[in-house]
């Protein structure tokens, strides 16, 4: 797998929309556009409408502050959107039956999932948690958040052997998401946990541009809404252990809420 600098960008925690349309967003808006717009034929076409703020570091600053709060907290706060991931993760740990657990966290930003897991997992368990993300993200990660268990890289060895592969809320912002899914499923691992995938019942995937609220960050980014048919076809090389719906997490598309789903897959 090549360096992922051009393959991945940070997932977003804030979703809002003032209005959603199916054509391209107007160029001369009197108020900032917020939400998901368009139906693009290619990632490059969507990028042209993102403008100079594509991959702005504003969202990375927000992510850093949020991750610092999670690391510093002395309480284990299990938010509803996080609970299915934790359930799947601890089920995987139990199935492995070992005290040392190796994790590849693809698109894991600054390691928030690691800090949630570490607070809840008994100390007798040793984690080797590798986050794969953009170079500018992993630079901060290694400098500020890295420790004996948590490390960061912008390159994933295709021959890596690990126990659990995690990819949360990331496929929708990749140029070639189905290729990435195929690559991740080729990793020699026992469990694959993929939360927060936006699914529709349409026949085909749809590519939009997300305009993030300026109160969160100044940026816009291509964003996929996947057909359930295409995603489940891409996931089919592994056996599906469980599926869940993130009932509290939706994004507005064409005036209707699009729901997010998660998958826990295992080796056949």
C-alpha cells in the first residue's frame, strides 16, 4: 500500500446543513454553505469545487484539542456513537484470548480510539496500537500523543500482520474507497471493525462536497454516500459477524437523514 497522504483526510465530528441540493453548490452564496452538496462524476471534479481550503489544518487543530481532553479525562465516557465500536473491539479481544493485542487504526487521526479503549481495558492487556494517517497528522501524533503503546505512521506495510484492523468514519472521504477497503481486507488480521459508514438504498454510490460549518473549521472536502449494495459487495471477502445502525448519528442528504452503519468482519 502506498503512502496514504493522497488517499485519506481526517474524519469530521460535526455535521450540519442549512440546505441540501442535488446540483452543484452555487458559486455566489450570500451566507456560508454548510452541508452536503452535489452529485459529482469523479473525485477530481469534486475537488475543483472545494477550493483552497481543502485539507485545511483547522480540523486538525480541533481534533488535537478534543484528543487532549480525552487523554486527560479521569472518567470513561462511553458516548452512544462510540458504544458499538467498543462492544466489537472488546469482543475481538476476548476472541483472541491473548494479553497482547496488535491494532492497525486506519485514518485514526490522533489516537482518540486508543485512549477510549485504554481507559476501559484492564491493565494486564498490552496494546500495540498503530495509527495510519496523513503525514501532518502523524507528526503531531508522534510528538504529542505517542507512547510505548501508541505510534503513528503515514505508510501501511501491505504485509503487516495484526490482530484487529479499525477504520472508523474514513471511507467516505477517500478518493478510491472501495480500493482501500480491498487493501485493508487483504491484511492478515482476525477482526475488521468499520464503524460510521453512510449508506443509502440507491443503486450506486454518490459523491458530494461537504462544506463544514465555519464555527467548526474553515474547510470543504469531497464526501461519499455509499450504496449499501456496493459497500456490502466490497466487504464480502470477509465473513460478517455483526452489523449495527448508528441511530443517533445521521447526515442530511436531499432533505432526508442519511443513516450511518458499522460492520464487524472476521476471517472466514
